[in-house]
C-alpha cells in the first residue's frame, strides 16, 4: 500500500470566515475556514440539509457568502468560472441532441471551431468509454452512460476544477463503484481538482484525498479526514485493512454529527 505524495501547496480553493444564509432565513453554513490544495479530491459528507451543495455553489460563484472570503485559483469565484465545471446528479443532457452535440455544447457556447469541437468530442467520449455512442440520443443510453456523457461534456473544456453534486447517487451500487474507478482513471489522464458531494461513506473514502464531515443546523466543519492512499487507486484498495479503518473512522464521525443533530 502506497502513501500519496503531498499535492502542491498553492490553494485551489480557500475559505476564510465564511457564513451563508439565504435572506432572513437560518444560517446554512457558519464559520467555514479551510484551504484545499490543487490536485485534491475533496468529498463533502454530512446529514441532509447541512450545506453540502451550498459549498459547491459558493465555489462556483452561483451564490455569494453572507460573510467572509472565498478564493478560487487565487480569484473571486465569479472571476474563476472559466476554470471550473459543475456536474449535477441529473446528467442534464438535451434530449433532442445526440451524444456528440451534447458533449460539444460548452465548446459551442465558448465559440470554439467546429474542427476543435469534433476533435474534443471524440477524444472525451473515447476517454469515458463511449466513442461508439456519438450518434445516439440520451433516451438510448443507460443512467451510467448518461453520467459518462455529462463527465465528457465537462472535460471537453479542460476545467481546472470539477464540482460534482452526487453525480452517481441515483445509480445502483455496482454501477456506482465502476464509475468511481473510471472517474479516477479519467482524472489520471486529464487531471483536475475535484469537489464532490456524496451520502456514501465508502464512495468518499475510495475517491478522496480529503473528506470534509459537516455538522448541521448550521453547517460547520466537524472534521477533515485525510485519506493516505496514492493515485491511481484500484478496486482492490477496498479490501485493505487501512481502507476499512478509514471507512470505520469516517462512518463514526458522520454518525456522531447525526446524533448531535437529532
């Protein structure tokens, strides 16, 4: 079992004294102080309503903090939007477009040439194992295949940061495990920093370099767990003693914050 090399120390995302509330409603996130280095794979877990998705929206600049400062690649989130891509639980493919056209859509919006779009669409669909499906429509694809298209679409613009909000949450466990493995293989070929929301402890441990456990009402960082495995990771890592120890520790931490919220 190998221990991972430390990623570069330059922060990809920095939170300083961040608080978020919507209007006059309750505080959703409170006193968030954290720094995540470039090359990290950061998973957020916690009880429902603890602010996991809000974390991603703050990084994306879709919403602003009520208090505090956020930096993304040394910029404000709004100025860093060209460097990131958001992948949601629903693949959000346009049903009237074929796979190729769905993958090309972000590039088309950015004004890329047709030659560039075609080349990238073929390269990215090959990367996610769907090169033979370029002419298919979304209704002809399984749930797992749709998520692969969504990831290929994101990768087509070579983002520095990927924000993934429970992208595999609706899939069966076997399909999800396979896509977890494929996602890490893709990331070895086309590196990016990842921020990933999940309710699955095993998914978080397998994928992540850092796991952020959030408490709720309001959402606060209860613990940041470092996962000391090198990348690339194989399926066999799930059978190791160290993996099971981290899994148990993470599950205990999550159970503790849920009990506090009860």
